[in-house]
C-alpha cells in the first residue's frame, strides 16, 4: 500500500497528466539576480508553495557558501553542499517564503548581499523529474525508502540535517558511491551504503553500516532524487513524449580531444564530475554562460558544488543541439553527469515574449525575457553587430564578411541577464550614443540557433531544435571570412540554389544561383550542407533559423506593385519588426521597427547589408493590423525601394 | 500586451479583458477583421516612443491612443515633467534640485567604489619588494585624483585613466 506522501504525489501527477502538459520551464529555472541587501522576491514562475521543491543559491561574484533551501525542511533552513555541517537556521534574513511563482528572501549575505551577483537553481517536485523529502534513520539494514519519482532515479543525494555528515551521492553510472558532494574525492564508497540494491521506480535501499552511513537511528536526513528520462519516457512537452533530465556517464579517450555527449536534447544545466578520480563537482548553465569560443576552446562559467568559490570562466563545456561537448585533458577516466533540457518547450503565444526592439541611449535593452540573439547598431553610421548566447562576447557583422571578433572581456556574460542585454556604453565609445537593439528569444516553431563545426563532407546534416521546417536560415562562418548565406523558402519555392547573402544587395541571380545546402531542403529536425561554403572542414559556424508562427512571425514573399499594398502576415496588432529584401534585382536588407518608427508618415530605414546611418526621409512603410503596408519609395531601381513594380521581394515580420 | 479600443466607448482593453467580457464567444487564436467587428473594437498598433528631446527632469509616459494618418489607432506617448509645484510644499525647482543631489550622490558613491577597486587591484605594485614604475605611480595618482575631474561625479568611461 502506498504511503500517504506517495499517494498525494501520484494524485498530483494524475492531475497534471489530465491538464496542461508539463514543460521544463514549469519545473526548473536558472534565475540570475543581483543582491539588494533587503527583501527580494524572485519570480521564476515555478510553483514552490503548491508543488514543493528545492532552491539552490550560489553567489557568483565572490566566494560564499552554497545555500540549499527546500519545501520539505521548510523556510529559513539551509544546507551547504560545500560543507558537512548540519542544517542551519537563517532566520528571516534567509529564504523566508516559498511562493507559487518563486521565492522571497531577506538580507542574508550568502543569498542577497547588496551588489553581489547570484544564481538560483530551482527544482520543482514532479514525477519523472525531481523528488525531495525528509526521513528519520531507524538503524536497520535493508531499509526501504519510498519515493515519488515514478521512475528509477538517475541520481540520489542524501544529507544528514541534524548533525555533521558528508553529502552521500549515488549515481547510476558510477560503480561506487560518492562521499560526497562536499568533496572532490572519487566515488570510493561501496554500494553497500545503498544496500547493494539498485534503486527502483518506487524505492531505494539504505544499509546502516558502522553507524557511519545514512540511516543511523534517531538521525534526520533529507533526500534529493533526480530522474533519468530515456527515449521519451519522461512524458513531457506538448506531445507528451519528451525527456527533460538525463543522468549518465562516459569514459574519456586520448583519441578524442572534445568528448561529445548525446542526451537527446540540448541542455541548459549540467552537473559533471570524474567518478574514478579527484575532481570538483562542476556546474555549468547557459544562463551564466557556456559559450563556444573556437573549435576546442570555451570559457564556460564554472561553479563547483564542493567549493565556495565564485564563478570562473575556465571550462570548455558547451551545449550542442543534441547534448554537450566537453574537453578533457586526461584519458580513460570515468565521468558522470546530470543534465537538464533547455527551455522553453512551449510554443510562444505572444510576439512580445520572444522579440523585443529598443532604441536606446547607451545600450541597455530591457526586454521581458532572457535573449538568445542580439543585433545592435548605432543609429548613426555603424556596423550591425550580431551577438548570441551560444557565442557570448564573440560577434559577427551582418554587413561584412569578416571572421568573428572578440568584443573583449568587458562584454563577457553579455547574456547573463534575465531581462534582455546590457552592453556597456564603453562598447559604443560614449554613454550618449543612440543605438538600436533587436533581441530574439529561442522558442519552438519560432526561432532557433545552432553552432556547428564543418566537416567538409557533402550531404552532412546538422540537427536543430526549431521543431518545424525552417523557412529562413542565416548561416555565418565564424572562424573565417565568408558571405552571410541566406536560405529563404519563398524564393523559387524554396529551391536551394537561390541563396542570397545578408552582407550584399545582390539579387539571387547575381549571387550566382549558389547552393550551400547540397540540393536538399531543410526538415523539421535537420538541415543539409554541401562540402564547401557552409561546411568547410574544421571551421566553426553559427546558423539562425526562422519560421512562420501564426500570429507571431511571418516568413513570406510579395511582388512589388510600385505604389502601395497591404502585406497580410496574419497578425492582430500589426508588425513590430519588418525585414524586406528584393530578390529579382539588387536591394538592401531593409529593416523597419516600431522603436525607431513604423508609422503613417516618413520612416527610418536601415540596412543589414550596410553600415549607413538610419534615414527618416521617406514613407517606406505604414502600420497595418494584419501585418504592414509597404509603399514604393525612391526610384524603381533604388536598393532602398521596398516595393518596386514587378520586383520579387522576401520579407520576415514579427508581431 | 495587445490592446484594443472599443469603437463605442473609446475604452482601451486587453485581449484577456475582452475574453472575460465575452465568455460565451468562441474566439480564434489570431484575431482578424471579423474578430474586431464581432467585438466592436479596433486593434491598437505600436506607436513610436520618444527617445530624443527628453529633458533632464522629464520622462516618457504612455498617454492613451491616437489615430494616425491612415486612421489606425496607435499608442500615444508623451514627454512629461517629473515634478510639479506642490501646493504648500516644495516647488518644482526644489524637487529637481533634490533629485539631482540624489543622482550626484549615487554617482559619486558608485565611482568612488570603482576607484577603490581599481586602486586595490594595483596594491601589489606597492609591495616592499617591488619598485613602481613612473607609469604605475602616475596611474595610481590619477585614480586618487579622479574626484577632481571636471566631469565628477558623472564620469564617462573615457574620463578614467587607462589601465596599465
């Protein structure tokens, strides 16, 4: 018979199964914040008060102990993974409320010191993801502890709460048990701690050996259990067949400089440790930054569960569309990991949740979401800089073929921001510079970003996570000069030999009817490449993928009529961003947006293909509820005319 | 948040408000002209928010909607003074002066902290077993003198001495 606690959770799971699908963004959050030295509420939209869970906080900017608060032990009680110490009371200065959308804390220095920067990792209790509970030891061998994961755990952490003891860690891919999370020691404890019995989907086992290990009579413990989804048995997402958490292991090899780990999803958070040797418990997340610098280098921001150090950018671990790459300098060593899928998994329902444009003095772009792509320029003459979360401070230009450049350490952590991007005014040379920033967030069916390394093989495919067939793709070579290849499904019915380039005004035919996609149209999961251009061996690339999403974005075409015409994008409140390019004759990649003015009157046009200042001299475009109204401007052959008679145009618009 | 203007009352409503007011109406995911007619509303389109000509003691605020030259209803924005005379209280100028003092104090604190951090980063130059170069001595002195800079406390990045 199931215990009351198990019954309660199973009922909750049944409720979830009958209602909205659960996505990773409902269950896990990396939320970065700056301490204010007062009361501060973190709104990460995780229901902790109703569902329960764990909040793990670590100061990033300097050393301080890890602080773990959970709903089972209650507020104002924390444990530290870098210490063996018992649970401490923080008083009201600590985390003092679990909310239905996050948590609230007081002034305690390890979690909310004024001006210090912090990361919080929140794990919500949910079947097939995470469970936590307290229990009292009974001193018996073969103790069966029931849990509510509904799936065999991939990792179990146990900590005594009423006295000093190591953080014991059982991991499915480690021969031995770790003792523990608070040390860099190899896994050196016999499985007898866990009764020499593998955990099941309903229980795990503890033995009581020499009064040392967990389950000592009269002592109190907390257990954190992490699931291991495989082949869709996680049951998450709109389709109910997606995995969001994976525990596994691998053996390093001297013949492979960069170890590629396949998870079946792109991770946002990775915990990794060598199992058979000394190493720290490394934690990497993509909010703080896990960028790909070159083929074999990176500067992922590392925190370590067993140490109180602040973060340091010294690790080469970065996500791929299907897992992660990790550079290891040793050979034949055993490693274990726990990885959590990147969100959001839900298809966006509002353009403002995934796109933001702002004209700014300086460059503090305050969106309502963490951005994944920023294109920014001065409104006076300047290049168009392309920054992405996956490459951090490395930037490319839309208007030139230059290889990627480094913006300098001052811009490190550019995307470590919950609300947009804040570029130091120093980047622009003056705090009074007028700039514009266009910010995209990755989301299914809307927009995706993929980094890959060329292999020089024709027919090679690259996996993406757009979830639908991309209708427009931009491919930038990072490590060398190259055109900014653009595929657009609207040109000649998506024929792949209709490439154009963001850095030029050339028409399709003048660009040479070039095909970088090996004659194969992209699918909802991969795009294909020929052996050159966008797939030169050992060369790094970044691809941006766009799609039409009803009411949110539109990738389309129109034929110019030389006067004025409404372009129906299927929007309700008009377009906030419009990109237009002539394809049958030379034409600039014209950008219009509501921040600079998309009005009934003269508009500010800028071009992705050039570094010219914006020009508000002509009525290029007018607002229209279903999309936009495009007007003829300048002479028919002018590259800034967005509606020349009988000229073919492509466009991309966002509501 | 998408907004809509009631054609009769002129009231501005959100999509959620309209859904709540019409609980028995089945609505498509994306609204079009038919939806607007059924609800007796017009969509409010994004308007251009002023970014220039904003005075030191002014801010940009939303000011309802306005009809553009093409008869679209668009967001209206206006530049407003941050302060006004208070009957029996502070004048507009007094409030501005108080506000400016607060900005000055905050900027001075922030820049003093930055100066202290930059000096601390070079403290090891002054170890007894090292001899500072003239450039190092000058750099540290420039940092100490930063409070006498003509732009103090509102410094540009270019106002700081170049790090050695």
